């Protein structure tokens, strides 16, 4: 009699969340990067985001969306992608509040200094 193993994760790479369906680290699936290359790219995008290029954080979140979506997959990549998501959210909040301060506040918010700011 043959015994059948009850393996909850039949995917050989151990990254499957949905059973036999493989989960890829990038949005382009099997056409994308390997896991080792993905770690390198995620780390680069995360670090260069601090070099005043926060749009790279948005690219990192988009490109590695499957890593954000499945909390238990790809533990080597996830810290960089989650850090990018947090960094981009903070950057967006700061940029939006700065833009709204000028767009909505104007002369009422800045008083007489507004004329000097408006001319620049």
C-alpha cells in the first residue's frame, strides 16, 4: 500500500500560498526575475529611494506587488518592499500637505509673505 504525504505546500520552492499555484516575486510572473535577483533589485530600489528618489519606492511596491499581497511569501524580499511602501506613503503625505498648503492656504495662510513667495 502506497502512503500519500499530506504536504500543505506542494510547490518545490516553498513560496506558494495558494497550494499548487506558484507565487512569483514580481508582477510579470515567470518572465520576471529569480528570487535572488529580486532581492538585489528590491534592496537597490529601497536604498535609492532615500537618495531623494522616492518614486523608486512606488516602483518597488508595484513591481513586487505579489510580495506585498502575500504576507508569508518571500521573507528575504518583504522587508524592502514594505519599507518602500511606508516610505512612499510618508513622502506622499508630506508632498500633498505641502501642495495643499500653497493651493488652499495662499495669502490667508502666509499673510504678507505670500506676495514675495508668489513672485518667485
